[in-house]
C-alpha cells in the first residue's frame, strides 16, 4: 500500500489551488497525495499547528515576506520535510539563494505540471526513505536500550565476587557475550558455617532471560531459607516456576550447601553441568549426580541430594556451558579435555588465579572468534579445619 | 541454518542442518512450529547438526508441548552421542521420546 504524502502549497495567486487539485486529481483520488493550501505565512503557520507535512511547495516571491528565510526556518523546525521552491526568476542568484536555504528542488513559473509531478514524486520518495531511516534508527535505539537494561539487570542481581572467610575462599565471575544472556551465580550464608552456592543458566537472551533469571534467583534464595535440603528447595522452586511459566523458558541450575563443620558439600542438580573437583596431585574430576531436569519445565520432577566430602586443599568449580562450548574460528569447541588440563595445572592456585588462567586459556583457544555465550564461573577453595589429635 | 522437511508415510521428518544456537533458534522455531500447525506426527532428526544450545532445546520443548496439547506425537531420532548428552544433561530425555532411528520410532506414531 502506498503511503500518503502530505503536501502544503504556499502561493498568493488565486487559481493555484484549482490548478493543483486538477493536475494532481488522480493521485489525490488514489490516496497518494493530500494537499493543503496557504496564501500567506500566517496561514502556513496555522496549517502546521494542526499537523506536519512531508513536502512544502512555496513561491518565494509571495508579496510581503522573505520566502527564502521562511523556508530555512521551517526546515529547522521540521527536518524530515522537504521544500520545493517555485519562482518566476530562474537566474543564478535566485538559484543560489534557494540552494542555501536547504530547498530540495526548484521549479520555474509558469509551472510545467509534468515537471512538477515528476519533481513531487521524486521528493516524496526521498521523504519516505528519510522516514524509514528514522523509524529504523528508533528501532535500533530501542533494541540497544533494551540490551542496556538487561545488562544492568543482569549485573544488578549478582552479589560481589569474593569471599574469604575461615575455610572458604570464593571467587565468582561472569563474562557476558555480546548479547546479554541469562547466566547467574549466587552465594549466601544460611547459618554460621553453612554457605549456599548457586550456578544457573537461563535459556534465551536479553530482557526476557534476565527477568526470568531474576525470578529464579530470588526463588532459590528464598526457598533455601525454608528447605534445608537443596533437592527440596529445587522441588519447590520448580513447582513455582512451572506455575508461572507461560514463555516455555527454563533454567538449568546447580545448588550446593557447603558445611564447614562436616567438611562436605550437599548439592542437587537441575539439568546443569557437573561440578568440577580439583585436588593437587590428582586428575580433576566431575562430580557424578542425577541430572534432574532444568527448572520451569515439568512440575512433577524429583530432585536428589548428593554429598561430597572435601579433601585437603581441594577446589571446586561451578560453571556454565560457555566454558566447554567456547568455540574457535573454525567452530571447534574448547571441550572438557582442555578444561581439565587447565584445572590440573592450577590445582594449587587461588580461586581468583585459577579463574583468570581458565579465561586466559579459553581466550587463547577462541583466537579472536566472537564469544557466543556467557562464561560464568564460581570457584571455591576449601581449607580443611585442622583438628588436633587428642592423646 | 536451514530445516529440511520430508514426509514419510504421514510423519513429517524435520532435519535441522548446521548450528542451532541463539542466533539461529528463531529460524528453527518458525519452521518446526509451521510444520506442527499442519501435521500432528513429527520426527526431528539430529544427524545434520553440529551443536544445539539451550535456545535450541527450548524450541524442541515448545514443539513437544504444542504437539502434546493437540494430541500429536513428537519423536527425536538419529541423535549423535554429543547431542544426546545435551538432552540427557538437561533432563529432557525424561519427558521427550528419543529413538535411535526412524524405523524404531515408527510404532510410536500409531
């Protein structure tokens, strides 16, 4: 469907209006052009009070006004509108003045209407593409605003990234991909000596994923205070997410409680990648567990608690698929082998250093390929409490 | 990424080709949902994809839910080990029907 081009004509000659309506009657009948007429500057201003125009056709010799500066002024106020100047004088000085005021085109009186029809048509096309460009720019800026909001939302839900307390040294970090994703981590003290740690990845990207992540994170933290068992906590988070979930989004998550009295971690899995365990002098391994099911999909899922006892000097690492699935320029994946190699090499390092070495290794492997998914890690080095032997 | 469609005795076999990640999930979604609008018996074959991200899993899940709601059937077939491990890890193997081959899937379509 053709879009309507609105044209305002300024001319003080009485028959102008009839002439235009006669010559453009087919285009008017087809809904391509709509005309308004004015015979002086004041009437032009009145027309603009009721709406805008795409094309302004003006005689610059209308008695009692400076047509050139009037056009300049209108162009400043309505930058998308284009002006066609009509003048009885086609001399070089008039032409130069017309160009300087920013008019789009020029027609000499007496008007050759075939020429004018052609000129108006071309000008209408220019206006239409300007409008389209403006609409596209607005859309793009809305998208970048959305990305900005989701980036802020994503950052705002994460706690700080370091804890050093007694037996626990923790470092967590997230490196968002170009598009904001739905990774998040969390940690919180449940009571003295009991630290909850969470790693999660929401399907999808941008505002919807960031909002779903916010809901999931809040639910996990709230239910963790009510249910002492991670599996029980996830069972209830899952039921709640399923009840509210109309978007078919889901979140894979791992939740563990570190108990510094018992030197162990009790954890449950909702379709997330296994926890890596790094002990100096041993090959890194991944904690086996029931995979459960991602949260938010199916109400009747049971989750299982697993317990793992810490060895002296042990480090555990939770992460998202952005780590093993980081790709190089040929699309090859970083994978678990390289991952385990870096972990083994840095088995004695602090969580901060281990994370930085892991990221460095992923970056080297990617070799400039764009990061397609968030890379999120939460690393805990566990220092065993030394209990003196009682004789 | 594109999705190949073929009809095998009343069952639509959809074969996504390439990578199903965030940037291509929408194409995948549009083609599988369009197929589900016209046919209640759908098999998705995974032998021609290198990678599926969580955005791709979500599309499979949406397809499964849509077909379940319309009493249709969805069976996932020809899964390479790597893709199967993604479905197993996220727990999707518990709610979606997965068969080694189309022949094995046939009886499930009744």
